[in-house]
């Protein structure tokens, strides 16, 4: 059963047959072709068109079935993907990172302790190892070593419906991963519908491991299983994972409001940025770590970074003036200085005109320079 393209769907619709109801818009789309394209991209459902022939309806019902199964281990979900490319929709379940711990080895407790202690915090997300696979667990009942990490005994893990690739050869593994995902998604081939994991045997070449892990993470491993546990390797690959597993149709954004750091009062510093999550957390982390009380005004800019918002006219002096009015900044603080991101230096004069009650100060381009900048102005 092949995935239907927009053109294939269109062939069945009244628009292609020049039949009654052609481009009637009852489905909410301006034309039958627009509906066909949306349906192919799963942005609408087949039942929105009442004039669809039975043959196409049946094809659509078959297509609705998830092309890749989802396997669950406690709260972890593995697989369940239904697109080849992230921009088509989004990837559903993050690639799981698993470590094998062999309880027959003398250092297994020390390895578990390192896994437990591993944690990175990025864009407001706490990232830990997802899964520990216990080998030769025997009498060792390891439970709840840490809330975020799931444990499974190797014998139970091997009984799961997962496709396993032992990584002995980069080209072979990469090719196999693409073949399995393509057959599952494009061809809806049941034989390839199990999620797939890549197993890395012990390897002291961390560079090689990192390069391979990064490639398989992008295309198309549902899980990466490592015999070794290396903190730097995991931190690197899991940071990459965080960037891949976002919804490309929804920019990462935070609420537009005034954020407070270190108990500010009416005389505290006032910073400004956009509601793009990466920018916000970079600036917010710096401000939180300063010993100086401050406010951060987050303007609504469609989740765009400062420069993109400026270029797309989502960060204009008019909009900034409106935001400050909405937040009633003039009555909230006595401070009459607003520090804008360094990247917005070109719009300083324009902002100054729009905000005559405040002095506009151009701040730093990078968030990590804020501490130094603050030292010089306080
Ligand atoms: Fe075409 Fe059906 Fe939409 Fe009417 S409801 S425009 S016939 S797809």
C-alpha cells in the first residue's frame, strides 16, 4: 500500500472529473487540488469531502493506519513515526538513548551511578538517559535509581518487537536504516513496521561513535543502544536530538510578558528580547545568575529570534511601544532605560522616537556577555 500523493488523490476528486461540486469549497479548501494536497500531507481528513468516491475513501482508510508501530517500555515510546522528513509534519517520538549495564562486571554500580548523575538542562528541558538495559541482572533488582530513567532486563528487552542493527559498518547501517524507514513510510510495508534500534558495541573511538550516532539519529534510528556510557558523547548527541525533535511548524516560544530576576524593584534594570525560546532561555539564564535584580520584557514576535523578527517586521517600534503600554511599564518602574539586544542596534533611533519616555541602550549581541555589560553600566 503506497502513500498517496496529492496528485493521485486529486485524480479521484470532482475537480479532476469536471463533475458536479468541483471546487465547491465545502471541505474548507478553495479548490479540489488544494484539498488533495492537504489530505496527502495529513493536514485534513478524507471525510471533509462528501463527494469523494468510495474507492478513494477506502484507500484513505488504509493509509490512516500508522506505518510504523509504537513500542512502549513503561512511559517510553519508541517509533510511531509517519513521515520521512521532519518538514512534512514532525517527528513524533524522540530517538531513545539506552545504555547496557552488565551486572556481572565489577564496576556496574559505578556505571549506574554515573548514569544517575548525568543530567543536562537546555531550553527549559531536563535531559537524562532514557533507558538502562540490565544484563545479567540476576539477584540485582535495580529500581527507581532515578525517576526519569526507565530500566528493563535484557531478556525482556530482547522480546520486544524491535528491529535490531548491530553497527559494524557505517555505510551498511546507514543504508539499512533508510531502507527500513522508507519501506515503512512510503510503501506501508508491514515487514518493516517495527521500530529500529542501532546497537553500538564497546568502542574507545568516541569521535567515531559520536559521528555515527549523530548520523543515525538524523536518519532514522528510533533508539541508540550503547555498551559504553560516556557523558560528553551523550550530552552532544542528546543536544542534537533536542534540536531535531521540535515541531518545525511551531516555533519554540515562551509567553510574552515581563519576567523578573533576583527580586527587582522600581529602580532595577530593564532588558528586552523576543519570545523565541532559545533566545529567551539564553538571556534568562544569564540574568538569573547575575547578582543584580532585573526585568526582562519579552515581546510577542511569533517565536522568531531577534534578527529574524526584525527582518520579518515582527519586531517594530510600533509593536514594542504597544507591548510596553500593555505591560504598563511606565508605571511599574522608575527606571527610564531599556536595554535592547545588540543585534537591534540599527533600530535604536526608530525605537527612541517611538518611546520618548525611555532611553534606549544597545546591549550585547551574545547573552554570555551580559554580565560584563552590566558591570560597566551599574
Ligand atoms: Fe472538491 Fe470535495 Fe472540496 Fe468540494 S468538498 S472542493 S468537491 S474536495
